[in-house]
């Protein structure tokens, strides 16, 4: 089948985006970040200020590339990911209450509250994979 092309559209803060099976979408925040959504993915544009972007991702897989001083944060099933003000490339995949975060370039800060309300903060460095279980609020860093 032929690839469908959609005319570029301006999106607003508060909108939700979804991809169907065997589809893909790319969101570009001009001069700030590019997000590539794989099939069966849902994203919420919680905040889209010029200096701070907050995305909610509770389903599917997204490749994120953040390339300026904008702060990009991802809220995903009790796990909050935050980029520093440097170029960062990473992938977040959510399936069956598990969030997998793979950092290809740069570093991410991850934070969550345990079931006993203890705050945990850690760094995920380039080349590492962090797997977080949102039901037990426990993670493994590889």
C-alpha cells in the first residue's frame, strides 16, 4: 500500500494524538524537538510552551529527539522523565503497565513515587535501558 501523507497541521496544548495499527506519525516542535510515534500509540500534549514541553504517554512507542535548550518532559504511568538543556535522543515504550526507556544520546532524569510515597530520582545515561513497572513502582537499570 502507498504511504498516506497528511498536510502539516498546527496542534494546540491539551490535544491528544493517536496512531492506528500499521501507522506512524511525526510531530515537530520547530527548532526544539521531533517526536516519532509508532503504531498504536497515544500521546497527550499537556504543555507546549516555548521553554517547556510536557507530553503524556500511556500507550505505545515514541522516539524523542530534543535538540535545543527547551526542557522536554514525559509523564508515563507514574514515571516522569526530564531532559537537560542539551541534545537528547531517547525512546519510550509503554505496554502492559511497563515503561521501557532507552537513551541513544545524552542523559535523562527519571523520577517516581513508590507505593509508600517515597520519591526516587535516578539518571539514565546514554546506552542504557530503564524498565519501570508502574504497578509495583520498581525499576531495573541496565
